[in-house]
């Protein structure tokens, strides 16, 4: 083996063997708490609404801007991996149902069990990816039209989400983060708060959010 190639092979081998140590040095094990929030976007879905004293509406449902926030407690395991329990809340404006302009909103509350992997840091910046499995505590849709507001809600069901972002270290305890989260909740049946009104079609709820957060490591 010629000398340059021998040095190259030795360097590659050392990098592979030391990579786990590098990650561990950047990520001491321990517990943490975090809060986050930001804007939320909601793709269109479909459902129909029926009322005794008003015309029915149905078809494509369009949403406007929204916001979301959450809080989490978790543990880093010292090897890039972490797990947390998070409460996630999001809301979006409801704009149109089947081309008919309405006032309303959709609001969700979900408990997630999230897992993360943080890649080796580049200076003070560290990218990460994550995924979560959740339980839908509540999902509410409010629709106001013809001068009357109706509320529809559902409880239970499974939610999943994917996460990608970066973390910026401020100190050994504090860090800032920015991430994008894509959530998906299974369709379900909504119950009306007023007798005689119905919301049919089992609309899908699939928000995406852009968040800023702060985390404290104990």
C-alpha cells in the first residue's frame, strides 16, 4: 500500500470510529423542557354541513392562516437520540365551504410521544430530525354562516407527525430551535353541539407548522 493511500485509509477509519464519541461529547445525557410556537398552514379538505333552518353546504373546504404552540419534557440519551412527551395545539381560520364564504376555525389538541436524532454540530448549530405518535385529545370545527354559529367536535384517534429542524446552542443549559412539523390525523366522525345539525364526510386534518422554540437542559 502506498504511503498517501495508507494515510487516507487511516484517517477515514479514525473518523468512523470517533464519530460516536463526537456526538456524545456534544450531547451530554439529561432531562430538558421546551416550549415552541409559530405559524400553521392547513391544506383543503372536504365535508358537508346540514342545518334545519338553513341551506346545506358542502364540497371543498379552504382554510386561512393559523397559529400553533406547544410544550414538551424529555430526555437526551447522550448519543444523539432523545425522547419527549409533548402537548401540541394548533388552530386555523375556516374560509369557505364548497365556494360559500363562512367565518369559522378549526382547533386541535394532541399529545405526542416524539423521538429525535440530532446530528453532529457545526459550530453552535445542530440539525435534527424527529417523528411522533400521538393521541387526539380534541379536534373542533366552528362554522358561522347565516348569522348562526355551530360547533362540531371529536375526541380520540391516532395522530402522526414528522419533524425537521436546527438547534442553536446558547450555553450548556439553554438553546434555541427552529423546525417544521407535518402532522396527520385519521379521519373521524364529528358530533354537533346543537341537535339537528350534522357535519358529514369525515374531513382529514393535516396541518403543517413552522416553529421557533427555546429549551432548557437540567
